[in-house]
């Protein structure tokens, strides 16, 4: 039984390592390609216009690459935030009620039988009052934290 689990983890780890090494190799090749393209653009502008415009053209190319990388990073962060918000909303909607659990109901009935209804009513009343006080405090704290600070 455990051998199957260990084999599954080993296979997934091996696949992850292979894919990561392939991605690292592709990223390194893209970096080298970009370096050669920038060098070719620099030499071309250097021969035609001189050293200062060539340096400015190189700076412009790297600035555009930086803007593209920053834009993709911001887009990725926004997508992650959106996915997390949607997942939280979905989890809140999909969370089953505790009262719908048959085991919880059976346990509650056994407790009522063991303790007795007459002894259990004052305990439930005190618990209800405590729960109401806790709920009113948490709502008041949320309202004050939602106001903007001056």
C-alpha cells in the first residue's frame, strides 16, 4: 500500500525535475538569443549612426524588454488574486452546514440522552449568550476596521 504511494510521489517528483530542467534550459537559450540580437542591433546602429545613438538604442531595447516582463508579472499577479478570490467564494458556497452532518446529529442526541434535557438547557442558554456576545464584538471590530484612516 505504502509502496504505491511512494512510487507515485517518486514519479511525480521525477517529472517535475525534468520539466524544471527543460524550462531552465529554454530560459537560458532565450537569454543567449536576446543577447545576440541586442549585440547585432548595437553593432548595426554603431556602424550607421555612431556610439551614442547605439548605446541609446540598446538602452531602449532593454527598456522595452523590462516593460514587457513587468507587464506580464503584474498580469500574472492579478490573475492569481482573481483565482484566489474565486476559489474562496467557491469554497464558502460549497462548505456544507455542520447541522447537515449525520454523525454530528447522532453525537448531539447521545449527549442529550446522557446528560438529560433538564440539565442541558441552562448550559445551552449560557452558551447561546456567550456566542451572541462574541458575534456582536466581532461585527463591531469589523465595522471600525473598514473605515478609512485619516
